[in-house]
C-alpha cells in the first residue's frame, strides 16, 4: 500500500464512514476532526500533537496511521468502544478522567 492509499483510507474513514454512523451508534463525537483526534491519540497513547508534528496525516509514521485506522475499523465493528477511546483522549488532554 502506498502512502497516498493510506492517507485516502484515513480520510475516507474519518471524514465519511465514521461521521455517517455517529448518530445511529450514539457515539460521543460526530465531527471528522474529533474522530481524528480520538484515533490518533489512542494510536500514540498520548495527545497526538505531542508526538507528531501537524499535519498528522502527513507527518505520522505509516504504522501510526495504520494503527489509528485499525482502531476506527474496530470501533465500527463494535470491537472497540469509541466512548472509551474518547475518554482516553480527553484524559490525555486534561479534560476528563479515563474510565
């Protein structure tokens, strides 16, 4: 897979697929940049921009984007709890406590 393919998957997932499911699934986020924050934070285990210079889609290592995409796919399939992933992200940002 090329880098371009990886970035295209990232944007399709976070701009189209996940936002289109947000209301139906009762997810705590619904905007593309919120999905990107949640997935990237959980992929690196910290506030993403402390680990990756902006823009993340361009500067993240392939393995980080692959992990973030896998987390998103797992949330869609129900194998990951998006609310828990969001809580993790907010905790790393000092906005909430992790569950």
